[in-house]
């Protein structure tokens, strides 16, 4: 019997009714299993390769990334996709696992827009690059649709909740846009850019303009 189970004192000759000591019971409930966090990126083994540093710096500027961790995160995902494709290519073409998992992997990449529909084979999965995934980021799509003046302005608009995909406001610049959702990218309805309420500075200036007009009339 656990230490927090106390028998009722009036129970004689009967099956005792346990009384739970809430203090010990709550303590046991609070003891949760430790959380396990999986890796989301991996850093390069050689941190000071000049060619790689130059290419990363170019990607940072071209796609308006916050830091190089965003490149490492996509590279980590791409390595897992390539590893799965290589494992499936070692199997026979009629192998059930290759048919099922291979088609699922290809459909997922086509749905995101990373893999073209005319290259729906595992061989083309191995040829994917980091740039293919960076092109599908919401930040890149907002800039290419002409909603922002620059790639950095696109990141600011997304972070300040001015951009919506369909009816859902998205404030994550690294959000991967699917092909069927690309046409629904626009300004949010409650955003000043989308016809919503004007911003604080604009309202303040409008108030000043109204006061000045009233003074002129007087």
C-alpha cells in the first residue's frame, strides 16, 4: 500500500476504505516523465571552410535569414530526406516498402513544391538543394508576390502579423508554403495593409491633421 493511502479508523471487520492523502498524491502526479528533445539542426564538422562560409553568407543575404542556424536546420532535414531516398533506392523496384514509402516521400515533396511534377523519381530527390527549400519559405514567397519592398521587409511584415495564408495569420517567416496555398497568400484582414484599422502613428497624424483643420476654420 502506498504511504499516502490511509485506512479509515471506523472500518472494523470490513474491507477498509482508503483515504487518499492529497498532499502526497499531488506530489506523485507532478512527477512527470522527463521530456526528450530531438535535434533540429547539426553544425558543420569543419567550421572554418572559406568556400562554405561564402556560400552561407550569400544565402543569408539573398533569402534574408536571421542566422546560419536556419540554413543548418534545412540542411539537416535535407540530409534525412536523402538518407531515406538512398535506403529506398537500394531495394528492388517492386519491393513493398520502396513502393509505399517512396511514393509517400515523393508526394510530400511535390505538395510542398520542392520537387517538380515532371521529376517524380527517387533519383531526383538526391539532387535536391538547400535553395529549393528556401524558395518555398513564406518570407521568399511574400517578396516574390510583390507584397514587400525587399526580402527583409517581407520578414518584418510576417513577424508583425500582417500576412495571412488563407484565413490564418502566419507570423513564422520559415513557414513552408504548399503549392495549393500559394495563391492564398495576402495581407491579413485586420492589417492596415489589408484594409484594417490604421496604425498608431497614422491615427496620431490623422488626429493632428483634424485639429489643424479645425483651427484654420476658426
